[in-house]
C-alpha cells in the first residue's frame, strides 16, 4: 500500500509544479508592460519585490496570481485586495486509520485463519499562512502588509 501512497504524492507534486510560474514566464506573457518600466523597477520585479504605486500588472509580474482576491466598497471608494499565502504540511501525530487483515496458517488446525489488527499511520494536514496582502486603490498599490517571522 505504501508504494501507491508515494506514487499519489509524486503525482500531486507534479500537478503543483506544473501550476507554478516563474517571473520570467510572467514577463513573457506581458512583455509590453515590462518593457515600459525603467531599469530599476524591472530589477525589482525580477527579484519579486513590489512597491507602493505599482499597477495590477506590475504586481502580477513580480508575485504572480494571488491566492485570494477581495473587493471592498466604502464611502471613501472601492479597493481591491490581493492575498498571497504559503501552504505547508503540519504533522498531526499518529492516528488510528482502521484495521489491517492478517492471514496465518494454524498448524494445529491445519487451516488458514484470519484476524484483524488495528492499523495506525502518521497524519498530516495542510495549513496556510498569509504572507502578503496588497491593497489597490484606483488601480495602484496603496498598502502592502507582509508577515514577519
């Protein structure tokens, strides 16, 4: 059963890797936006750094597609918030997962016998932590919140 488990994890990792984009990939998607920027801003974007006043496209080039998008409407106007999360596996300990069937040969009865033994496995859960929150007002970055370690 373990080889199937590892095969499933490997397939899942490939799916996640296929969805990931590098800054260079995003620049190739929007070369005209990147070309219009000055050299210092281009360098910041290549390093994944954003700053106040950046447009939606500039933040997308630097950080990629956000995990969440929120829109807020108040008397002061409308804002859009992009949230970037980090996902990780947290160990939850060992847990009972069912019973495992065991078969053995009983020499006294000259027959095979079956019994069920409790089975335990290490369990993990996926957690997420918000890393960056970018608030846009009038199409420009007005606020950047970043998690501190």
